C-alpha cells in the first residue's frame, strides 16, 4: 500500500470555502489560511450557539500499544462512512504536537484513506495555535520573574512558584533547570521546570473555554504560586490576564479542514490524555453539533484516560455528554495484552510474531483488557460499540473470537472496519451501528451517569477513578501529595475535578501490567492545581509532563529536497 504522504499528495482537495459552505458558513464567516485551511470567525459561532443539536459520538480505545491502534483513523473513517450512507457528519480531532511528530509517532492526521488534509501543514505549525499557547504560557512566566526582579510588591515566595515554562518539543533535559544565573541583571536565581505545551494549563483553558469572557476569567484565575504569608497568587494579581487573552484571540477560533473524501473536519486544541485532559475544544464540538447531524470526536489514548476525562472534565464544561461511545480495538493489541509478545507494552514484536495466528492470546487479552474498557464506558449509561480496526495480519478466526468477547462484555454491537484501506466505504457497518445506537439512546431520554457529583472532595474522586476505572484496590498519597492536598483545600479548591496523569500503556500506573491488573494501589506523587482550567492534576507513578526523545527519534529520518518537498515523514 502507498505511504500516507503519497496518498495525501495524490488527493484532490476541495476549496476550503466549499467545505465551509457544506456546514452553512458564508465566505465572510471564515478566515482563510491559504486555500485549504480556515478558522471560523467568532461572529459565526455566536449566531449558531442556540441552534438545534446533533448527536455526539465519542471514539476511544483500549490501552494503546507501540503499533498504534488507529483511533484517529477510525474517527475520520467513521465520519466519511456516515456521509457515504447519507448522513451529515463532521469530525472534531486534536491538533498534533511537534513533540510526538519528531519523537515517535511522526504525525497525527489519520492514515491511509482516512486522513484529514492538508496533512503536512496540519502536522507542522498548522495555524499557529500551539505556538500561541506556548507564547501565552511563557508570557505569564516572564511576568512572574519580572515582578520579583522589580521589587516583588505581591511578596511572591520565589521558592513556591508552581507555574512552569513550556516548549512544544520533547526535551528531557528541560525537566528541571536553574534560571536567573549570571548575576542580578539576569533576575532572581531559582529552580524551574519545563512541561510540553500540550500539558500546559493554557492549553486546557483554551480547550474548555466557552467564549472570550470565559477565557479571560479562566486565565485570570490561574494560581501561579503563593505569597510568603501562604496565600495564593493569581495571574490577575499580576494583571496578566488581558495580554494573555489577547495572544489567544485567534487560537480560540476553531480550525476547519477536510477529510480525504471532502468531508468537513475541525481540528482544535491538543492536550495529551496521559498528562492532561486529552480532548479537543468544547467550542469546536458545540459548533459542529449546530451544523451537522453527527459529530465524531475522539478522546486521547484508552477509555481509562481521555474518555474518563471527557466524562468528568469536558462534559461538565460543555454540557454535552456523548450519545454513543465507540471503543477502537485491534487483534494485535489483544494479542499483546494476552501475552503473545512477552511482558512489555512498549516494545514492538517482530513482524513474524505479529502475523502468527494465536486465537488463545486474542481471547485472553480481550477477556481482560477489552472487557474492562467496555464495562468502563457502560458505567456512564451510554451505548458502547466496539470497532475492530482490521489489519492484513489478522486471521478471520481471531477477529471472530474478538467479536464474541466484545458482545459477551455488553457491547451493543461489534463490527469490523477497513477504513484505512477503503476509506468511508470500509466503515459502513460501523456507521449504521452508530446511527442505530444514537437513535436508541435518544429514545431512552439520553441518560448520562458520571461516577461522582461535582461536590465530592477531590481525593474521593481520585479514589473512585482508581478503583472503578483502573481496577485498583486503593490509592497511596506520597508525602508531597499530602502537603499539596492540604494547601489546595486551604485555598478553597478541594472540590475541583481530578485529572489523573499516568502511563497510557496499562490500566494501572505501571506500563508493565498488561490486561486488566488487580491487587495494586495507585501511587499519587503530587497534586498540581490548575485552577484556571478548573481541575487538579494528580501525578501517578513515574509519569513525566515533559517527554523525552527515543533512542532514534523520527526527526533523524526527516528532511526536505531541493524543491522544499518533505522527505521521510508520515510514511
């Protein structure tokens, strides 16, 4: 099969104003970035905020493996399939970070014949939203240090600054550094850390803000640290919120592109689900829901990560719970969780081992890992469909065994998809199942049952997620986490939602625990207050908020030729 890049370059794109017209936008309601990308103006959003709503479909997955299970491919392919069967559908996905692009993944715009285009621009800089987030975040950082340098009127304790700096690249050397070296002219000497931009609280705020007023309020409510008397310092105390909102003015407008089959697609915001809430913007979802009948949105990594945060962080902010959940799975991922490839979730097995038939391993992995993910989603009262993303290495009896386990676990449907190779036509069965289940859910009154209410104390929320979603016996707060919790409660933020930051490779905090582990406790190293975003981040196990590069980064195989054409990317 041709490479993703070759397929993308051969595609004939529709002018972006025609894609906008499909959704009901006039030419004056969009801001074009060339002929193939546009932002939707704020005036167009305001016009449609009270219109009728379509169905919202959430695509999630089992725990990912080094192969990649094709969740974004499934999201795009399902959108194309719904349009092919005569429905009016749009997808909403997250913006790629250049960290993974140059690290391991090499891109995040789908693949094969289920891509969003223009994929080269989408994966490299796009409309500059992530750069705007980086600049906005670091503007606040510079204002903090500048305030201390010029007299420190707010009496900020420089040893208690919790606001880091960010960078949209993987760089482990920046995790813990010293700044202000070189004498008084360079400011106050203190320790500092860098996070990746996708994990920035600014990124979370951008994704969760409902309008410009909400954006500015959230930015002003950021706690950057504490005074020497123990009281918190807000970004608004530094009068930073106005300039920060200004930098995000264009970034708040959703980005419109198209699928390889000419269907509309929004790409907006890009938080990671392992170290942030992992979902695209509520503005893009709301706009798409007013303009189409079916909106397909994806949550990062497995149901224990982005989907759980969709239910408990994004849904309260948007007021839009999903009407249906699609759990993406592959035969090879279930082989891995069934022990066919050893005990590591982070190393690729040989192609020969992947091709070898192993029905028992598929069943073993599915009865543990897939079953747990299905039951996780069923707890919210929403119908669950399992989509088997088919690969040429899969054997028919392995797929059949996987279907039986999914149906036994409570999935309302389990279908095979071939959207990577066949585009929308390869997802017809999935599209029909989604339509049927959305209609059934609507007929039942669109029930939605989160695991806890908003007023439950944050540590009880963490315990409930750990025991019910992960399957843990309990949680273990490290001493620093205890101190963090006391401070958060003292400041009055003790009832915020919890955003669990952990490995994506396991239902637990330990990437080596495959399947559906039990008999473990979740270790919480620290708690980080994201008061502007409206949640608390719990750092579990050895997770890092600034990733490092692998031994052989994807960047080492990338270049351009004499005509400026990309080489070695997205193959």
